[in-house]
């Protein structure tokens, strides 16, 4: 069970109201690489986890991500606070409020008009957060790799936000949040390698020799070789040789029962295209000019 | 530019119509771990990639994933073919068609009624494919990790599908597709380590010492230690000590201009809650029994 | 900031594996009336709240909803645990695993195949959780009413789940969760009435007399009167009298600049329909029978 | 402005409660080819339409589609009515209610548990209705073609529903609704051809000779010729000849300013992959077996 | 069934083309608090409603909301009309059209380019309308509360739009629409209290004493008391005392059959993390600097 | 199966970095009328197509659309390339980067911050691509009409993009892509009319006389007649005559079993509204002014 303390994990000191910057920050609140996605990713994994060590780690990090959600959400709220008051109270002339809404940019109009200046679970473009952002599948050798990648991505989005932020208090808090992603990535890496073996994931063995084949399907100028397709590790196959790799005819077929075959045949006949039937079409008629 | 050959990369031989099984296969057609997501993930990365080696590799693998999309889609089409004909032509009595739709299960009713038995870009529950499944962010040390994780996940979903499939032709094709994920994962791993250094991702250094801190935020029965939070690699911090780690007061604050401060104050006054004002509420009135 | 204890707020004792029941429980995990929606609803409101009493209450209840998310998620995990193991390890023949997946129903095939038996942020039909479920707009006299309604809805979905559950441990935990919604609704009601006045919400006065008009737009058999449209409270107006209520012509018009007017005129001319031009159409051609 | 009469456009007489059939009907209530999509498609087009004839027609048909939404929604409500009462009142033992929920199938569990048996704006798989289903773009020669296609699709989904329905009252009403789609398609066809010319849509002429080229990009077994790619209408081009059709090098390039070029160069250097650098990877380490 | 009159319920007189303002108006057309959501909310409730008084009221208000959708949509169409013509006809130089598209702001570029200046079922940020906005669950004591809250929210979004609009004709129509929300809220309130009792919603009684408990889960600076958690109405409980409230161990458990237990055990063994196994990881390798 | 050549189908020469223009181009990359939607529309149809001619044509065009996706994506990548480098490397001061992000407009901040300047599968407003854009239903006389409409729409969105683009290389490539839509529309028209008959779609005949009825549901100023509702083709019926067209009572009814009828009756009684019961409501209490 959770408990909460009204102190933030990291103090947030914003030097002035800036709704456009607030809106950019939403990427890490309600965006795909943001803190809600992180918290829910680890929390849902933890609930079904049998391994006591991983379960504890996932809960530790999920809980911390909730505290980060609070920090970034508080930054958004502070950056919007002045504009929120002005719009709610209608203290200025309409033309002035329109100009300031209009001029702020970065989709902050959505945040002001629809969400009243509060942190919303959208990204900086107003796209609603969706659980489609969470890719957990309940197999730890996959989920830990997904977590490693997720932390790496979140680190970079924080880096980009820092690169466009001048407010020192906001930069400071962003720097902290960015750093914790690095730390979490390290923990997930250690946890992955504490499973032995962890590659290939799962139980079923690959079907030889296709696990060592590299197909050169993209040809023309710029074809390259490297360790990712080198002869040392892979059998390098020409993708232009359009033959089915199983040695078969490359067709798709199914055995149908007699009534099924008859129904399919009837459908095919009813909707058959006649290659000889070249009729004037809607486009032909429609293309005629007005006289 | 792309070209196509009507031969499949792997021949598909289905032994009988089975719409319920067809529907499960949709996970790898229009589901989050499926082949469209894979192809689009690598293809969009390739378009903005500057490094010639990675660009070539991403295009090679993206193109092959499109061929896999064709294989799994052909499996779906074959498994549905008989049922599709029967529904389209209405060859049986309504009660019989209802029963067979009803009995098939696994949401195959959506595939039959709405998509006419064709492979649809949904998962096995009818959830529409969304670009939210793709997590590319345009930084190769992140995107390659995302790709590694994605291949691992796809391998497992194929493994689960194989575990519930008896049709030998379908099993065979699924085994091939599963295997290719293993091979692609290897390539992405090699490509990641061909970048030096690749950790931490990006350019900005972490803020010390927070990159080495592990916060024990989840306590109580089941607390564990391991390499992911060991003293050797981390400073292990008690998460119950609710103090802001920056040494500040853990508050969020913002400097407002005078008009902003006045507007915020007016708004606060207008919407203030009076802790002394304990009024009968809608629930109080609504809870009264009929006399 | 948050902390966590691995003890649940309410113990969960499940008497046997039941993936179909597990799937129904997802309504309160990742469904629109579920605990994530509740927690995020109150948490995001709290972050932008200026009133100290409401802020504290919102954080208290948001935090408890996270603990409820953990309880309902643990129920899902326990109900799926056996089936998860069997699918992951492929311990039975494929036909048997297919039958048990197929027979379970209630979309549990998605949970098993895609999410590996773990609690996923979807509803019982596999629909991904979306922030569109959260209707907070940053005005407390609205948000508290939204919260009251949300608690009422959640109470009922728990009631329906209890009505279809025989497992005594699950019923017990559901009863607790259902009850807490009642308690939270009471708190939100009290908080709403601690704001004076709280109706109509906001600052702008309504435009008289339209705030007291009731338009009888739906006529015919079954027209009814009651306090919601009584003469005591409303002016009852006949909706069939199709006149603009402002006394105007009921038209929409805009003043255009000359270049705009010319462009609109050109567009209208280019795409004008000629009511005299009755041409054979695609449907006419297409309707001709094969000879 | 709209008015309403509580009589349906077509009487609905359902012979018994059938939640599984109810759920299939949702395809035409909240599904992509359903009546809400139709009504909103035409209504939004009408609002921005300048041509008086099309505007009137669009409003006529939009309004009728709302009446159809009411008919199909009433069918759903009637088919669910008994089951709704039983679940709401909990009149039977939990095991019995679970079995009847479970056994009904076709995702009717979502309709019962979440929506209380009422018609919900989802398709038969529980997928939430989205405005992404509406493809209006504000150019009548396109929108009328979209409407023609939409009516054709709706006709077929009704046909499929009729094919699986035995209840005579439901079949009767579905037959009426199906028929109206045919009639609407005819009107949209006539309206399209009342614009002269209507092909190609819009104002900009195509770039010759590419409007007459057909590229044979898919080769191998099954290559076919017909009026859609005949020499009479098209220049038939071999898609395997991988040359840029503009006669250029088929490359993408951009002129960068000096600072931009330097930044891109720095980024490329930082993230360069070294084709010679073949390091052991995570997969290599992870693949090592436990000793 | 519905009928329509081409007169608007309220005349719309727009004084000049303003695509940026048009886009803000979309919040009440295709946004979550807008008129389509309102109309569909009440209409779908009406279809399954048994009570004749509520059914009539829901149809009256749903129908009026459709007329409001028409008014707000007409405002959008008028505000966009000039810009639509200019883009469609390409009457100005490309650079000028780009600048005007670019400069307008508020996401009006989406409305112009994609929707051709017509009112689209999106909010002001381009987010597609989704049925996830509608929270009806088929229990009137909940749905009426949801409706009350929805009307309150819509009132406020209209208020914010008025606060940023200078065009007198648009302000006038917005004022009318805002006012009708107040009137509808009153009707829904009266209808809720015409049900006796209406609290708690539903049939199952709460589980005592948890309906009177308030858990103080958020502690630290700013803890407050008020009627929402006062001793008069609630038992105030300390949320830091991390014990399961049922007196149990706060664990989640399930009884597994023997084969299930064996499968789970096998899975646990296969994916066990070894807390002693501290291996170099991908991050360790990846962090090594180029030599 | 697919293969790829790194040459584009059309060379892309961009004259300068322009993120705002890049973002507009996303409409045809990840927007509803864009190239991914086109490719997937035809590809999924092809997989289930039995007719060899249509299958070949669908594969030819689907494959070409993938090549178009590559062209438009390369335009996006080139237009963003400079800005991407600057943000990734943080080469300028934060204030400058913020200004350039802010000033660019057209939602390019999302593309820069979240997607790192790469082409993302969103439209120009950041809306994630969804398979809801694809309307294939597996009946060729519908799907071909849908394809015709889709090509017409895509042609127009390209036309609008050309109208706002000054860069000659981009205009050139857009002109090519626009032209190919015209050519594809022609092929789909020919293929539709090669099926005989193709109207009405499907197998079930319409229910006479309703296929020839036109209902004048929208009346008042602006009522028009034309070929779409002329007496020559239609029976023109007055929509204000609110009678059920089947001659029945226009009611919805269902036969319930006795237990069902009792449950429904109990539910109706429990939630009955009493038209005589006019109680003070939450709004009445809430409207009282502070004393």
C-alpha cells in the first residue's frame, strides 16, 4: 500500500509563469516517455512478478516514479499558475487574453482552455495518454529489456527539455529527474543479467539455421557491412532472390470442407473481375468538362 | 523504393479453417508486438538516420518485417477463408451462422462481421493498431535498445502462439517468424555496441551523486538486496525519510507578477473551501429513505 | 512524495485460478471507472489546487486509490497465476492449451497471449486505458461534482462484479473496495458544499431568461412533466416552433474581406452542383446486370 | 435546429432477450460503419457547405441517420433488457449470473458490466468510437465519394448482421436500415455527378506523364493485366527497375546553414557506428548458460 | 425520430474570419466537454431508460444539444470561411499562404490542411473525439450525477471561451450556449432528487465500518481537517500505519492445482534472479569510453 | 515478399531546414489521408483477395505507396535535419533554442522534443496514427469504392500542401505524389466496373419501396430539389410526418421471460422517479450566497 508526504522529492522553484514552457514539460508528465508511463510500467510488472528480488525492485522504482510524476506535474502547475488565474477570473480584456493565449504557443491553448492550467495527462501536443505506451508482456527477460530502453528514452527527453529551458529552478529539477533515469537503467541492467541465461528470451529454441541468417533486403547505393551482418556472426543472404526460404512454392493455401469450398467459390464468382470488361467509369464520366 | 514478389518469404499451408485461431494470430499482425509495429519502427528510424551502416541495417530489417507481415496476414486469411465465404454468401440458415460465429470465440466475431474475415490491423481483442506502440525518439543509443526489447517481446508472443497451435503448417511458419526475431535482436545488439560509448545515452552528464543512489521506497515484508541495489554499485537510501533530496523544503513555488498574483488570489478566494462550513450535502439529502 | 509497503491495504485470498473472472476484474484496474482513473483524476487535480484543505483531501484519496489499484491488480494476478504458468512453460499439449484459452472467454485470451497473465491497463474488453477517461478541468466546483459522479459509478461497477463472483476471498475484497467509494463520495460532497456559493459554477452569470427555459424538443407519445421541467421552476417552451430564440433569422453569417469573398465565390463556383444536371452515375452503370 | 418525436422511424419488435446478438448489433451503433459515424459524417460536411443543394441533402440524410441510430440503439436496448435487470438486481445466485455472462459471448460481458446493458458507442469488440472513422476533408468531390463508399460499407455490415439473425422483428428492422443505405448511396452519386467536372478532384492539374503510368511493383507468379493497367489506358512500367522516375539520383538532400551542418556533423560523430568494432554484446553475455 | 429545420436555435453573426479563434471553439464541438459528447451522453442513456419521465427529459435535452452542436459548428465554419476559400483556390502566393497558416496558431493548421476549414470532431489540439469521453453506465443515480458534472464542466469551458473572444456575435451565441448548460444542470438535479433514496447508488449496502473511515494517507506539511474528514462524520485513520485493514497479513495468495503449481514453479525457476550473480551488464560495457 | 532499393522513387532536394513546413508534411506521412494509411489499406485487402487481377493490382499499388511513404518521410527528415542536430547537441544557448522551437509553430515542438526530428506516425497536430483510418471490410464492391474515395482525398491534401510550399524541390516531389493518386484512382475505378453488377453492393436485395424513398427531414429556409431527390428517381417524403414508416406504432418492445420481467420491474421500481417529488437539490443548496 502507498503513503504520501506533501514534501516533493525535489524542491521546485520556478522564476516566472511560462505556459509555453509548461506545455513542453507535459512530455514527461503525460507523454509516452513520461513518468506516468514509467510508474505504471513497473507497477503492473510488479503485481504479477513471482521473483521476490525483482518484485521489490520494481515496486521501489515504480513508487519513485510516482514521486517524479509529482515533481514534473508541480513544475507544470507553477509555470501555468499566473495564466490560469488570469483566464479563470477574466481579469483582462478579451483581446488581451486572446493575444496571450495565442502568442504563448506550443499547444498551451489546450492546457489553458480545456484543463484550466492544470497538468493534464497528455503530451505536449495534446495527445491523450494511452496504455498503448506500456509494452510489458509478463516475461522478465523481455520486460527488463523494455525497461532499460524506456529509461534510456526518458533520459534523452529530459536532456532535450533541459536544452530549451533557461529557468534555473526548472533546469535543476529536470537535471535531477534525468539523472534518476540513468540510475534506474543501471538497476534494470543488473537485474537482467542476474537471470541466467537471459538470451534468447523464453523457452522455445530458434529454428536453425534461420537464427543466423541476415537478409540483405535493401540494396542499391549505401549497402554496408558491419558486426550486425558480418560473416563472422551471420549467413549473409541476398534478399533479391525471391524464393521462399522453406524451399516451398511461397504460396498460402488452406484445406476447405466441401460446403466451405462451395461458399468461397460462389463468393469468388459473384465478385469476379472480368479483365476483358473495360467500361467507362465514374472517373471517365466525372472527368468530362462542362460544355 | 520497394518492390514485391507474390511469393511469400515462407510458404503457408493451413490444414483447416479456424477463425478462433485466426483471431489469436492478429496479435502479430495488428497487435503491439506485431509485424506492422516492427516494420514501422525500423523504417521511420531509417529515414532520419545519418549513419550509413545503421541506415542500411534498419532498411534491411524493416523490409523483411513487411514480408513477415505478409506471412502472418496470409495465415489469418487462410484460417478465415471458409467462414468468410459462408457469411458473405449466407449459405446456411441464420441460426447456424449465429451459432458458428458465437461459438468460435476469441473475438473472431469482430473479424467476421466488421472486417469480412480479412486480416485487420487490430490485436486479438479488436483494439485498433496505434502509432503509440512505436517508441522511436531519434537517438540511436535509445532506439537500438528499444529495438532489442521489441524483438525480445515479439519472440515471446510467437512462442505463446506456437504453444496453443496444433496445425503443423501454421506452427512451422510461426517457428520461422519467431526465429527471425532472435536473429534481428542479435543484429541490433551488435549495432548498439558498435557505438562507443553508448551509456549513458545522450550528451548531458548525470547530476552526481544521484546517478548512484537507490531509493528503498517500498518497504515491509519482502525487502530484498541484489546487484540491482547492492552497496557495491549504489548508495542505498531509505525512502521513508520524507525529505527533499536537494536539501530544500520540498515545496513548489513560482514568482508571479503583481497582476497575476492578484488574479490567483481572487480565484483562490472565489473557490475557497471553508473548513468550518459543514452543510448538508446532496448525499445527505439523497440518502434519506422514502417515507 | 510517495512511499510504499508491500502489505496490501486489504488481504487478497483467491480460492482458485479463473482467467475469465480475472478478465472481468480488469474493469476496475484499467477500465474507465477503475482505480487508475480514480487515482489520476484526484492526483492531477491536487497538483494545481491552491486551497490547502482540498489539496490535502485530494492527495489523501489519490494515494488510497493507488493502494486500491494494487489490491484489484493483485486479484487479477492471482486469478491468472496458474494459467500464466501453464502457457509460459507450454506444459500441456497445444490442443489442450488452445481449448482452455478458447473456453475461458471474456477476452481472457488477450490477457494471456499479449500480457502474459499480468494485470494490463485495459478494460475487460481489451480497450486500452486512455486519459480521455479523466474529465478534470481545473475548476473545483466542477471537478468535485465530477469526482462525486465518478465515485458513484465505481461503486456500481464493483456491485456488478460482486454479483457475478462466487469466490469468497474475492467478494470480500471487492466489498471493501466498493465501500470505500461510498466514503470518498461523502468527502467530495462535503468539500463541494464547503465552497459558497458553488452553483452555478464559475464567475460569468447566465444570460436571462434562458437559464429558466425548458425546451420540449422531444414530443409525441410519452411526453412527461416533473420537477425537472415543471412550471414552478422553468418556462416550458415548445421545441417544434422552429424559430431562433434570439429573435433573429437563425442564419449563420460572416463578414469577409474582398479577397476572401472572391476566393469563396471561386470555390463555390468550381464546386457548384447543378440541380438540372441529372447524369447517369457510377451506381447506374454499376447496377447493370451481366448479360 | 433539431426536434424529436418519441416514435421510431421503424417499429422494433424483439422476440426475446439475447445479449450476444445485442452485442453484434453494436457494430452499427458505435462501430466504424455504424449510424453515428454516418450522421456525423454528413452533419459536419453540411455545416461548412456553401452549395445550397448539397447542404440541404446532407442535412436531410444526417438527420435520418440520427433516427437510424435510434432504431439500432433501441434494438440493442431491447435485446439486453432482461439481462440488464437480472444483473442490476442481483436476482440470481452469483454462479448463475457468472455463467450467463460468460456463456453469452461476443463481448457482451463489457456491455453488461461496464455499460449496464445500455447501447454503448463501441463496436462489437468494445472498441471505443473515434472521430478517426470520419474522413471528411471539406472538398465536395472527395467527400461525396467518401459518402458513397461509406453507404456501400454500411449496406454490407447490415447484410452480414441479417445473415446471423433469426429474430423476425430484428431482421425486419435491419432490412429497412440496410435498404436506406442503398437509397442514400444513390443520392450521393447523383450529387457527385451534378458537379461538372468532378475528376480529378480539386484544382491543380496532375504532373504529366505520371498520371498515366502504372507501375508493376509486385511481380512473380500471378501477374495480371486488365483494364486497371491495360496499355489502352496506362503506360505499364516495370517496378523492378530501381531508378528514380525523375531521372535524378534518388537521394534525399538538404542545404544546411553552417552552424546546422556543424551540429549535424557533431551529432553524427557522437553516435557513429564503427563497422570494425565487434564487441561482445548483452545478447552474448545473456546467452551464456548457467554453470 | 428526428427532424430538422435549417434555422439555427440561435443566430450566428461573425464579424470577421479568424481561424485561430475558430480552432479554440472546437473544444465545444469535438472536445470532451463539447456538444457532441453531451448529446450522445443523454441520447444513449435515453435509449435504455425505463422510467418515462427521465426518458422524456433525456430525449429533450439530447435533442437540444444536437442543435447546440449545430450552433457551435456554424461558428467554426464562419470563422474559417475566408481562409478556407483562399487555401482551396490557392489565390495567393505560396509564401503568403504559408505565413498566414503559420501565423494563425492554435493548431488551426490542422483544421485548414486536413479538414479543409470545416468543423472537425476534434478538440482545439487536434485530438480526435472518442467515446471514452462518455461515462454513462446505465444506473440512473450515477448517470444523473455524471450529467450534472458534465453540464458544470461545459459551462466553464464556455466561460473561458467567452473570456478570450472579442467578436460580439460570437460572444452572444457563446453566452446563450453557456446559459443552457446551467438550465440543464438544474433539470438533472431535480431528476436525481426525484429518486428516493439516491444515495448510496445501487443496491448492495456498504461494508461497515469502512464507509465511515477517512484514511490520512498524505501527511507532512499542509495536513488539514474539514467537514470532508471531520470526526463528526468520519473515523480518521492514520495512513502510515501500514497494516491491512482486514486484520490479515496483507498478502495476495491463490490456491493452485498441482499441475498449475508445478508450471508456476518451473516458470519461477527458469526466470529466477540470482541476487549473488553480479555480472557486467550492457550498461557497463556500453559505458566504456572510446580509446 | 518485399525488397528495397535505397534509391527513392523520386529524388528529394530540399533547399533549407524548415521544421514548421516539415510538420505540415506529416499529414501525408502519419495522417489519415497519408501514405501509411494508403499502403495498409491496399495491402490488407490484397491478403484476403481471391480474385487474381485485383490481388495483383492491390499489391502493385500497396507497394508503390510504401515507396511514397519513403519519399514523404525523407522530405520530413530533410526539413528537420538542421534543427534536429542543434537540439540534440545543445549547440546554442537554451533561450535561443527555446525561441526557435517556440517560433517554428505548427506543432513542430512535438516532432523535435519527442521524436527527435524524425518522421513520426502522427498527423500535423501530433495525433497518433490509428488503424481506425482504414475502412476495408472485405467486400470488393465496397473496398474499391473506399479506395477511390481515399485516393481523391489524398490528392486534395497534397494540393493543399503544394499551395503553402515555396521550396521548389519539395513542391516538385509533392506534385509527383499528388499525381500518382490520380492514376491510382483511375485503376480502382476500372477495377470496380470490371465487376458486374457492382451496385447495390452485396447479395441481399433492398426492401422495396424504401430504396426509392427520399425523406425531407430538414425543412425550413433553403429546401432544395435536384437529381439527388428528384421525383424522377425518388419518392419524396415529408420527414415532419412523425409516423413509423412500417405502419406500426413506432415503439420498441421485447418479450421477456417471467424472471426477467420481474427483475426489470424491480429495477424500475428501485430507480423510479417520482414526478411529484420536488426536493431542494444540490444546485439549490449550492446556489445560496455566502452571508
